[in-house]
């Protein structure tokens, strides 16, 4: 009755729509992992490697020896896409690591990336840091299980780069290279 008052007519038609089921998923594969210490008297890289156990199982591990007390820690992280070199893509954020560790809900983007390494690293408290920073066995499976099924960015080669700024100076750079397909 309401539809007739507004000038609508109800028309019954039958449509046959054919759907094909296709599986869409996002998948990443690590290609390289580099760590560089810019101040070996403050932080030195004990190891930093990508291990490919077989074609489907890969992991990253690193251990950064902290040689001096770190009272402040800032982290700049960015995602870069390879297009005639690596160009900034999607994120380039600097956070105060000490404040973030006190309240991990303060930055949603940083929390998303922190959740990848939360269970496999010893970065679980706020400043000061006076011990080695360890991340053991970040697997490509871990990353793939946390990615949405359909990622809103194109396939290709990417780099996730972090600058670790301790006591107001650049100390360590890490670069994770991966292929998204």
C-alpha cells in the first residue's frame, strides 16, 4: 500500500544469476632482511637473518645488543613499494616507543604492526631498555594469517623499513623485503 502511494508499482520478475566461486587471497613471501647499526657503541647487531626452511616456510630473526641504557626510544616505520626504486607507500609514521608501550591502544596502526611481533619479541615493557632486543622466528605464515583475505594494495615487491631512534639519535635500521601476490 505504501509503495502505491509513493508511485511505485510492484513488479515480480525472476532472474537467474550464475555465480562462479573464485578464491581471492593475499599472500606474502619474504625475499630479504637487512639490519644496520649506525652507532655500534650504543647498539650492535649480533645477528639478523632470513631463513628459508623450504619453499613454504620462512622466518626472520634478529638480536640487537644494547650496550648503553636507552631512556627514550622512537620508531619510524614505513611501507615502501618498488617502482623504479622503493617509493613510500601507505604508511610512514614515527611513534614514541616508550609512550606506546605504556598504552598500546594509543596508535591503531602501530598496534597492528606491533601485534605481528608481540609474542616473539622481548619488546614488552616501556623505557628504560638495558638489555638486548630479540625477535625470534617471525614467519611468513604469521604475517599471512593476520592479513585480510583481500588486501587493498596491488601485487608487487615491498619493503617495510624501521628506524630505531634511541636517546634522540638514529641507532638501527631494519629492512624487511617481501613480495605480495
